[in-house]
C-alpha cells in the first residue's frame, strides 16, 4: 500500500504549487492562451477535491469549472460534441472540465445510456475532435484519476455517513461497485482509441489524495509553457477630503442580526 504523504509536507508543497498556478494564470491572460483540462476517472477518485485545490486562489472569471448536468431531451438530438463546444475557452481563459465528453465512453456505455452506434461513433470522432482543438491552438490536457476498489468503497461509506458530503453519493455511484470490471473494460477501450499523441491521457494514482493532488498540479504546470509575468503597477490614490456626506440613520435599513456577538457572549459565559 502507498504510504500517505505527510500532512505538513503536503500543505507546504501545495501552497508553493498554488502560487505557481497564479503565475500560470497570469501568463494565460497576457498571452491569450486557451487551456482545457479534463478530469476523468472512477467515482470517488478525487477529481472534485483536486479541482478545488487547483482553483482555490485563481480568478473565477479566468479559470472556469464546467460540470454539466444530465443531458436534456434537446441535447440528445444534437451532435454529441455540440453540447461541449460553447464551454471551450476564448483567449486568456482556462476551462477545467469536471467530467467531459468522455461520459459517453464511461458511464453512458456501462449504464446503457447510449446505443452501440453512438458509442462507436464517439470512439471514432473523439480523436478527430481533439486534434481539431489542438490544431487550433488549444492546450488540451486529459487526466484519469485511478482508485482501488477498496479505497473507493471506503470513500463511499464515508460519504454515506457524513451529512455534509452525502450529496456526493448518487445512485449511479453505488451501482459502480457492482460494475467495477465493466468500468475497467470501458476505460481500457477508451484509452486504446483516444490516447493519441496530440492529446494523450495522463493517469494519476489517487488512493492517497494528497499525493494525487500534488502530482496532478505539478504535472499540469510542467505542460503549460508559462513564464513569470510581472503585474502592472497599481497605485492606491490618497483618499480625498470629506465633502459633507452624511450616512442615513442605520435604523432606516435592515441589518443582519449580530449572530457572531451572540456566539461570543455564550462562549464567554461558558456555554
């Protein structure tokens, strides 16, 4: 079993990498680069928590998370990739896809949500679609988060018992336990058809979430040719002298109750 990364080392390195992500984002803005990062993998493999660490200090107007809901009836009548095209980045933007068009090669295939014809058409078209993106200048990175069956089940049970994370556990997640080998075969077939030189798959072992987050972020930074961008100088002007403005009486507005003060008083009283 992989030894868990020490917490102090993890937190120190994560902060250093997050600082570099801020530098990378500044370069993307200045250079007009377009970046798409795909997060795929088993349920409970740590995709969402990694995305959270990637975006923690980034500007949400520059770095967007795309996590699409179940396709609508209208979506199902359109070209499959058409649903994703509007979410691709413009110049100076980064898009992180919390699951992507690869739903078709994974959950839709295993759960029978698409036909055999739709599935095989996807395997044929996905490499073509991705080559088009790369040829047009988009930096496309694809990450597969791999988790063992034992760790996955432990995480499912942890979510089930935690009311704050219960929403993360869906009926499809639970079914994935009984279809472990089906998902394995679907992933293997997906890799055979879509692990292309222009947009290869990068696999991340994620039984230890600390390691997987550090490894993913470090690799992402190594694949984007960013340079340190010096920020434009900003000067905070002196505040002008008061011009006679008087604030209206506070009782004229509705103020949020001071719940914090109540807590502090109860705390001081030993409650």
